[in-house]
């Protein structure tokens, strides 16, 4: 039986209007996440990953941000139609977010216990002392001794702060979790601890997760499906296997070619030339055409349409109009 | 006979804190050969940037010697050192905060030339700036723009042009690509590699990203809590890792590959405090292989194979 869909975003378009310029941050993005599944959302700075995530909680700052169109369902709740009261109930209880920087997302004047207990009191109606007890339980789940529940954020190291943030996000057992670069600010050995923890918690509670990251290594480690974003659009989406080993979009190929590989000493890196286009001046054709080695006249003229290579693998690229087209990247496995 | 350009001996940098002396860099020794790259890796707080800055005497080391082309630069006066820095430059991590927001590209790149009175004529300065901009791949039309108008990759190119303006022999690259997106990161790495080939530059490349140094460095030094724990050629360190910390560090890198499922060594705990450390192995607290000996005495860095140094009591038993 198919697992329940916990997050369903349909044709989301978000713009920011700044000083007369219209910045198209997210253009017609659709994605779904099922229970217990992790979707990796990959892309460079400014690709619209975080804005997509914020929209799912209706946290896009307005003004200047406007959700132009689209529908968002979290566990069946229609987020776009929900009133503020209802939204407050959904956030934290059904859907939670882990922010990138644990150094700034905690309140320095409250103890970590109080910060975890806050959402428990709000959503589960427990008394203060019960909530503090539950906060201690949460700390233990993320691997911090219960005795530290009355300490302040500055007494914790970066990795521990991020665990506290995870404990806050998971305090009410949400069905959907959005993790926005949860380990970018951490060192690799600490990152390994935190990713390991998130994986265990996902298996235990069956939370659906969107993992926003720019690190393809993290995606390979922790995600079931991958969506690659470029200039506000999802250009390739598929299972981990499909996107990594049967790459179709030239941008995804470029990302892989830019990565230095461990154990490979001779291959020169092949960066993607140029820069991402200014999101207030997107070209009329494919946004990647300027930097794409395969781009044709047709790519510059019309927006690419979504085409599917399997039930789960979708690519937006006009070059595939030519039935003989394929990208250069081949994944070779040495056994 | 190898041509050693930089020879660092027993470098120490301690900072005084209310709780005692913080041993940021504690007895670090290494050499770099001319035209080569030494990658220095480690986690935040391990003293890698402090080492880089102490070598250039941007902060004065507490003890130890730094020989640059045979001359002990820790003995130079401030004035002599200032002129020495023409040959020793640094590229900083954050291209967003290392440039003066009120300087144009022209002013930023030509400032070192003016400051050292190498050129004073406005036209010469502009010529040299344009030449440097071409070298690092900045379009000439950007000469009068301000940093806020440029993206991270271009700003980092300005930082590189500034470092190159005095024709240095040696450059400390302090996490030069950490703040950049992967596609831009690859552009900058290729540029640094090209400049090294063309100008015979020597790099000390400080980073926390092992994949980057693996690609870029000839030798790699791994630091932990102010000390060097392992040093070897890049190939050797990846294929034949000896120190348990280096092993954990290598296994922790997430690989962008779906088929290579590696055995991950998850370290317990976090880096302990570098304030007044005891005479014991600083990694012992997190090390799965720690024995009596590790708590009794801090291990010394020993050469165990040609050009492979390790500081561990039990490296041959694990």
C-alpha cells in the first residue's frame, strides 16, 4: 500500500517585489513527500530552495514576498486557505523546520529546556512541569544528558545546539520535517553524528523529511528521492538512483563534474561556466541555456517542458526533443 | 636535494584567557617545498588558521622558528617583516567581509602596490590592475565597481588578484572556497591551480574540506587541537591512513556516490578544551583505541615511513 502523502505542493510560484523589480524566486514548483521518506532538495545559493520550504509553512516574509499561486497541503490541511490560528496549530504539530544556523536560531535568554517545552505546552496542553519532563526526554533522544536541561544555549557547542534545535522540531512528533542545511555550520565529524541521529529518528518515528542541502554527498547518504533546483525551478527529479546514476539534466551533470572526487588525483575539475541568471531578469527560454554546453536555439526560445523518463524521473530540458540526445556523463562502477 | 621554501619548527601560539593559557597551536613543525601545496585540514578550533597567520606574523607566535628561504622571519623587526610580506601573501576565507566596501576593484587591487611604493603613477597602477584582473579572470569593465555589486566568486577573484599583485612566492590560502557554491568553487580551484603552474607559487592550503585538498594538495597535514597528528603525501594519507582521528575524519565525508557505502566511524563526544591541556593524547577522549599509554603521555610526531609522520602511540596496532 502506498504511504500517506504528508506534504503536497502544487504549482507553487513565489515572487519578491523589491524597488519595482519582480524577483521570481520560485516558479511553478510541485513536489510531494510521503511518510517516512526523505526528499533531497539540491541547488546553489539563490536557487529558491529555502523559499520553497518557507512557503510550505507559509513563513515567506510578506512583504516583500508574495505567494502568487499554487496549493500547499500538509497532512491534508490546506495551508493557503488556513487562518493564522489554524496555521499556528499546524506549525510545530504537523510540520516543523530545522534552520541552518544553530548559533542564531536559539534564544539566548531562555534555557534549552524552556525552549523545547514551549511548543509542548502550546500544542499538547501539558502543565509546565510535565512539559519540562518531556523536554528532558527529548534531550536524551538527541543524545544530550537530561541534567543539562536548565543550561543556556551559550553553554553548548555548535553540534549540541543543532541537536537542541532538532529536539525542538521533533518535540511534538510532527509528521513532516523540513531541514534547511542542518549540518552546513558543523564540522564533518559532528555532521556525521547529526546525520546519523536524524536517520535514526526518521526510522523510529516515520517522519517525512525535506533535506535542503547543496552537498550531494549528504544527499547520497540520507535521501530516498532528489529534486534539483535551478533559478527557481525543479529541473530534475527522481529517485536517488535515477538522479545519481542515470543523470539526465545538463545542470545536474555540471554539479557532479564540479565536485572533487576522493581518490581521483588526475581529472581536472570541470566547473559550470558563468553564473546563475539574475532572478529578476530570467531569460524567456531555459534559465540554464546560457551556461549549458548543449544549448540550442530552441532552448533559448522556449521554456523547457517536463518530460518523464520513468514513473518517478522527471526532467525539464528541451534538448531531449532530439531523440538521439544524451549527456556526456557516464557512471562507471569499478567493482 | 629538495628545495624547501618554508620550514616551520616548533611553532607555538598561546592565548591568555581567564581560565588559563589556550594552546591554539602547540609545537607544530613542518616544511613545504617550492612550487608545492601543503593542505592543512582539521575541524574548527584546531588551530589551522592560527598556524597560517602565525607564519605570516599577522599574529606573533609565542615560540618557535619560521624559516622562509633560509631566513628566520620570527627574528625580523616589524618594518623588515612588512617588506618580507611582499613575498608571503594570504587569501582569506570570506570574500564578503575581507574586502573594504568603500573601495572599488581598482583601489582594492592596487592598494598593496601603492602601500609598498612599488608604483605611484595612476596610469601604471591602472595598467597593472587590468593585467591582474585578466590573470584572475575578471572582466575589465568591472574595474570601477564596488564589492557589493559582485557575487562571491568574483569577490574571491579580487582577493586573489590582491594577493598576486606583489608577485609573492608563497601564499597562505585560508579556506578560499568554503563560502562559495560548488560550481563556483571548482572555477576558483582551477584558477589557483593554473596560477601555481604559471608562476611557480607555493601554497599552504587551509581547509576543512578533505575532498578539496585531496584534489589539490601534494602533501596533507591533519591537525587536531593545536597539534599535527599526521602528515603524508595526499595519495598516502587517503590510501594508507594511520592516525585514528584521520581515519574518522575521512570516513565522515559524505560521498556523492550511491554504491559506495562506507563504514562510518562515528566519534563520540566533541573536541575537548585547548585551555591548559594535560600531558596526554588530546584525542584520547574520543579515540576508540585509547590505552593506558595515551593517558600517560602526549605522543610525539614521528616519521614511521618515508615522508609519513604520525603522532599516535598505537598507530601500528590498530
